[in-house]
């Protein structure tokens, strides 16, 4: 018997999703994504197919339609329960129906139900969503088309009634992707984690381009695109006309405004990073962290990469700060009962425990360690900075986000999604609600540079007293639709959505002023804009603004209170009015014009979604972990448990829990591991080995009057700048500490020391480069 994954037909044929074609249209930093899914019923009986799939958490789903033969059925947004009832009624009576609904637990998982396809019948499903593209460390705009849906670990006490989601190690459908980019700025390049055809520019100014994904791509991993503009930090404002059919004064009827700002902090402020703070590192140690970072031969285990990253972080912390490290799975533990002062002794103790960290703590339950951390008192004058590393496989995403938000004024949260399929709702949500920054480490990405960028954000001075002021002509008012801005980072985009009300008699210009305080310095950023609507934007900005308002209302609703029913009603009204998805609405389409109903017993099929996890077992499961039949109208199947018994362990594939071979020691990490907490190195054989020298060779070149630690530290700095300049983002704080330590020693003969070091290592590095 062929070992197929997911459910198969009686003839052992794959489920009926045959292909996915995606059209991506990018306008500056906003993307519109149209996905077309081709189904065919190859069974001998009528079929209902269920497809559970990931979408970016910040996406606004704004269109859902189905084409059967020559007939197109465009779905409507309705209250979720009403839509479900309509779907059930239609399918039960033999009508064709289509239902698209967002998970009640996580905004990055959707369920598509395709009901009553006759034998041999084809259906083409189109889903359209819009999204803002996130800014990366190198100023690229990132788009991710998620293919992988990781299982969300569910503890035994919460597992009742949660159906399984199919898994597939071999995906029986292919992906085609076309990309078109239009920009007010010149396009530099477009890169991808998957093979692309050559980029084709469609104008002489290089502001319009297109590219296709190379043919034959199996949609078994996320597709990432990185778009580079020449002037990526250029602030902008776009006004979009309201819908002519919408009521004047409503969000969809009035013009909408999108402001993009890129705060640039004064150089003298950025050069003095904070030396205080409480740094808490929370590391996922569930079974899935034993999987490889990617499918390459040289791939590290996720937990191994996390250990290397913790080494870098511990060596980069400033003396006198506080720190602690937590590991979590189905239980959690901390290195210290509470955060301790960073010193040589505490750093060494932490490093010893980091070396023994394994992916051995069962399932993924992040809520309890977070509750424990938040219960600990903060240290005065040491702002709390939380760094969370996880592969994003939790079942109670919204509960976690609500907890982070409730403590937003006591900390900043920096989150890191590791590996394919990390939940965008969890990773971006924790950073958003915790006023921090989110990073995703996928494919062959190295974790260390992305984490060190976030450490730089954490060490930069906190911005406070943020305000937004508008200057518009008489007769015009501006209502902010976005939540209040509570965090700003150097060079990172700040987005503002607003509704423009009223009309001006003549003037068409306005301005927005962003004010804040940075290290007690007042800073002002201003942007002028025209009130004249842009052309050819459709209702993209309105729908993104509506999505922003809906997410804020959903947070208010989960916080509880007397007005919950009214908030829910407002969510449904705005979702229906704007035609975008929400937790309380769904897209429903019924083919009421079909001339004949579908008769006969209805088969149900689950369409497989790529998953990083492999096979798992349990009562009533086939080899791929699928229950043979799915209960109709069961709870939304995104609370994915690891097995049907809710056992406290993640399901893992053959790539996981392989015996970790003794890794080839990276010379950079070897050098950093030898540094003392104060920033210096000791002169010994281990350090000499990093330079490819013997201890005698290094010692004999030292000038008599120069202290051994000063000589060793100068050599380490020269080696970093000469041989590891391409990885400077990873060791920048290590070097800053060591340079500061050298200056504090006020050594004699430092210039000669640098000359001797260059001669020994065969380099030409200047004192100015070393910062000493």
C-alpha cells in the first residue's frame, strides 16, 4: 500500500486540491494577494473537502469566490454562526456551498469548506487578502506566503473536542506565483527563498517590475520574497477616496489616509546605548526544537542555534544589568529564582547551563512561564526586556497575547519565530502587544544577526511621550483609526491610519507631526501631504484601516467588561461593511442557481497542509495522524494537538532528536566564548588557537610594558575587524565592551601594541577602527 499522507480516496488517490496559483501585486509597501485553488472531485460520490491553511496574521481577507463551470459565486461576509448555519443547510439539501472562516484561537489559521462537488466536477476557489509588508534589518520589505501549518500543542486538560489537522510530507499540489511591483521609489532588487525567473523591469525608471516563481515548485515550505527599494526610509502619505455606495460619514464612505513614518534618531543619542536593564531570555525547549533549522546537510538543530545565540547575548550584555534565562515546554524552569546582577560569576554559571540545554521539555506551553515572569517585581531604573524564542506551536495564541498586552507598561517584548510554520499571529502579536519587535528565522537564515539587531533595539533609549498632531484646512477633521503609537525604533516604519471627515473650501494640503522624547530630548518629525485622493488604489487603505480597528475591538472584547455585546456588534458591522474577515464573521457562498441538487452519501476529505512535523500515532489514527472522518460543525480545527490523547510531547519527524554530533567549533563563537564579562580576554593557549598560533608565539610578541589581558584583548579586536567584518552585527556589542575595557585600563604604548598585533596576525587595522 502506498504511504500517502492525509486522507485518500477508496482508490488510494490524493485529495482533490490540484494546484494553487497566486498573483501578488505590490504597491510601495502594501501587497494584494490573490490565491486561486483548483479542486476536482475524483471520487465516484459527492464530496466535501476541508482545507485548513495558514495566512499571515496581519492579513485582511477581503474577497472569496468560487467558479464552477461558467458560473461564479461571490461570497458575502456574514455573522459567523449565521454563515455556518447557511452552509450546513445548503450542504444538507444537496446545494453547492463554500465557507471561509478565521480560527477562534489564532488569526493566522483559516478553514475553507467546499461542499457538495458532484463526481468529476471542478471548482476554482479565489481568496484575496491585503497586507502591509514588514521591514527587515537590511531595509528589505518581506512578504511570506505561508505553506507550513505546524501542529499547535494542546495540553491534555484542553484537548477535548479538538479535531486533528492533516499533515503531509508529500504535498500533491503545486504552486505558481507571479509578482508585479509598482513603486514611487526605484526598485533595487527582489530576492526569494525559492528559485525565481529573472526580474523584468517594465519602465526605464525601474519603478515597475514583474517576476515569476520558477515552474514546478512544490508548495511544501513558506515562500519568502525580499523587496529592496533605493530609498526605503522615505516617509509617505496616501489618501484614498471612499466608496461611492457607502454612507457618507462612515469609515468606508469617507476618504482614508495612510501615513508611513521612519523615525531617525539623533546620532549622538544612538551612539550611547543603555547600560542598564533587566534582560530575560525565554527559550522554547519543546520536542519540536529538536528539529533542524532547514533541510540542508549543514543545518543545525533549532535548540543548538538557540544555544549559540544565548552565548552571544550573554557575552554582549552590559556590566551591572540584571538577567535570567527560562526554558519552557509542558513545564518551565529558570536558571535563577529571580533575575541576578550580570557579573563574571553569574555569566559563567549561566553559560554552563546553556551548554546542557536540550529540546527535552515536552509540549509547548508558554502561558505559565510568562505569568511567572510577570509576577516578579521589576528593578527600579532597569527596564525589563523580554526575549522569547519559539517555533510558534501553541494552541492558545489569543490568551498569550492578552497577557502580554496587560503588562505592556512594565516591559518590552522581542519575539523570534524559529523555523518554517512559526505562527505569525503569536510572534508578531507578542511584539506588537509588548511594544517590541518581531523577527522570523527561516530557511538558511542565521539566528544570531537578527537577535543582535533586536538587542540593539532593546539597548537603545526608550521613546516616551509620543503624540500625533494634525494640521488640516478649516472644515476638515482627522480621526485616528490606528491604536496609539506606544513604541518607536530607529529606522523602523510607524504606520498610521486615519479617516478624513468634512470638506475644505479651497486648501488641499495638510500635515502630520510626530512628537516624542528621547533621553529627555524633544524630537519632532513632520510630513506634509495632499488631501487629493490617489488613483487606482481601490479600497485597499480603507480595508487595512478597518482591519486595524477590528483587531483593536477584538482585544477590547477579550479584555472583558460590561460592553462586550456592543463591541461584538461593532466588529460584525464593520467587518460586513468593509468586507474583511474577523473573529466573528465568515465568508459564505451558496450556489442557489444550480439546476439540480447533488444526491447520494457525502464523502469528506481533508486537504493536507505542509507541516514540519512528521507522522504521529494515536487511537483511531492512520499513519499520518489523521482521524478517518471529521465531525461536522466541530470546533474550528486549529487548536492542533500533538496526538489524540493530549500527551505532553510534541510530535517530531525523523529530522528531530537525531543524536547531536559534536559540532565543528565556529572560530567566532570560540573567541566570544573566551571573553570575560567585563569585556577583556586572558592570554592563554585557547585564545592563541583561535588565531592559529601557539601560546608561545602570541606571548613572545607582547611588549614587556603591556599587560597580558590588554595584549590579548587588542589581538581579539584586531582579529574580529580583520577576519569577521562580514559578521560585525553579531559581535558589535562584544567589541564595544572590549574597547571600553581597554580605555578604562589607560594602558601605555597602545599604538605600538596595535602595530605589533597587526604584525602577528598579518593585518592592517587602525586604532580608530578598533574604537580604542
